[in-house]
C-alpha cells in the first residue's frame, strides 16, 4: 500500500530525463545541513520562477526576457534539484527524510507550491514534469508526518521517539498543513481542475488515509492547543512559557491555517466553531507581532517574542533576518493566512475585515526597512541589533538568502506600496522605483542560489 503512490508516478518520472540529468551531479543531500540548504534553495527558486512570469518580473516594463528561456531554466534547475533530493533521501514513506528534523518536513511540504505552479511553466514544456515529478515525494512526506511523527494530535521530534516540544509541535503542524491543503483543494470548487479530478478512493490509495482520519488529527491537535492556550498572556504555552522564537511562531500560524480550514470544510458544527477559535487565535498572534503596538522596528523583527496581556514584546536583542523573512513567507506564500479561496472559511473576509490590509501594510514597512537596513552592497546580512539597527553579522547563509527571496517574492504584493509593472503607468515614480528595487534583490539573490544555472539577469 505504501509503495502505490511511487509506482503511480514512475512513468511520469521517467519523462524527466531530458530536463533533469543535472540532478545526478548535484551535491549529495546526505546530512541535515545539506538537506536544509537544498530545500531552502528549491523553495526560493519556486518563488523566483513563479515571479518571472510576464505579469510580474517578466513584464515588458521591467524585463520581458525573464519570462522566456530564463524562466524555463529556473524550472529545469528546480527539477534537477528535486531529482537529487529524491535520489539522495527517499527510501519510502516508512523512512521519511534521512536525518531530518520537524522543520525539514515542513519545508518539504512547501514543494507543493511549485507543483501547483506548473501552469506558469507550460509554455516552457514543463507542465507535466512539474505537475507529476513532485507528487510521490509530497505524498510520502505527508504520510510520514501523519503516521510516524504525530500521535493524538502531538507532533514528535522524531519517528518513534514519543517526545515532543513546542518547536516540534509548531513545525509538525506546519508540515501537516500540506495534508490539510491536499484535502481542502480536492474538495473546494477551485480544485475541480486538479485535485478535484481524483476520486476519494484514489486519494485514499495515495495518502494512506481518508478524510475522517485527517479530521481526527485536526481535532486532536486543536484539543492540544486548547489546553495550552494562555488567556492572560495571549499565546500558547507548550512548555517553554509564553515565549516563541519568531521562526517557530510563523510555522505555528501556518499550521493553524491547515487545521481551521480542514475543520471548517469537512467538519460538523462544533468543528466549525473550533475552526473559528483557531482562526481568532492565529489572527491575534499576528496582530500582536505586526500591529500598531507590535514589535516591528524600521530594521526588522526580533528573533524571539514574549507575550504579556495579549501584547507581544521583544525577547531578543537581535533581528534574525532569516526568521523574519520565513515569517513573512508563512503569512503570504502558498496555503497561508492571507490566501482565501472560494469554498473555504474566508474568515479574514467575514470575521476580521481590515486585518488583511493591516498585515499588508506591516509587510510593506518590513520590505521598505529591509531595502535600507538589511542590505550591504546589494547583499543581505544575517543579523542586526534589534535596538539600534546596526548590522551584527554580514555573513548570510544560503538559508537566509533563500528566505529573503521567498519573503520578498510572496510578500511584496500583500500591501499597496509595491505595485506590479502593469500598474506603473498610474503609480508615482517612487512606487515604481520601490518595486524595481525588490525585483533587483530577488534576482540578485536568486542568481546566487541557482548555482550552475546560467543567467544574464
């Protein structure tokens, strides 16, 4: 039963040889460190490649050469990296990702964002490979998270260990949101042309479970979270007090999205009430961090926050640039808080009108601040002093550079300060200049992440 998904896609995978032969020459993905970098680069190239379409960076007002062969090259590079990941790490759903930690499963889940972007690469001849090649890995990843990393709604640090931490719960929920998204997309009207084409039996065969089992995990996880909610502090206390690393908090919020949409779309009336409670908590956490009384300084967000009386306070003297842009990505990329679709809860629209605009404006300020404070000679830094904004560490890792590309590419359209090229004729010169600066940063850092791929921009 476990091997069925892989067998279903053998034929599709064999069609990739013409575009993924570079995979055999990639660096071996043989340690947690190389796995983290590999996934980070793949996810950054997803965002970069998607944004090279002719309505964004590939628009004639910016650079129409980007939407041509260069965009296709990004897709081919991504497929080569996928092949290397699969060849180096996959040993079936029982094994999971060798040497992985919960965060790695969450990052592997986000591969669905490229999987569902295949239509943007159709003119480059990559629709079928990008649609089919990631499917086996995504299915196996979801199975492993469901069957080996969680028990009773708690997500463990490692398979079979039976131990969990606030971090493993946050990253585990982040990984589980991919399972939730698969079922929600299968059900909602917007998925009628892709996941909705499959029967319930096919979904069960691939994922190894049916909706009631996924729903039970969501119910159990919601109960765990209910018991951990600290009303006075306005956050969850899962054992470390009302204190959260920004990176883990972002994953926790993405995990909430998966839980409350699954409960809302497939659950009964009590499940839908629980979905609303989960949404309200996620909204409160985001508002506490990014709102008017939040913790954002012109140069960024603190690496860790403490909650008191419903407010977020800085609990670190450092801006972790990677964590900040992963946070933005969690709010804006893929099946994220700000993404609402027909057939889903639409809680933002119905229960919190205005919050989307508030979050978008806050992200605009973070991007504007990054362009001033987080770049030296066009290169992103690793950390700054939270109190003064002075750069502490210039040596940004691969993961930090990837997080920047993901955060900027997903987040620049969340507010109103960075209009797309199609709106530049009606925008003021400063607005166009701001968006151009964002595109320049995405391309500059994306080039470095692309490795051997040849680009002129």
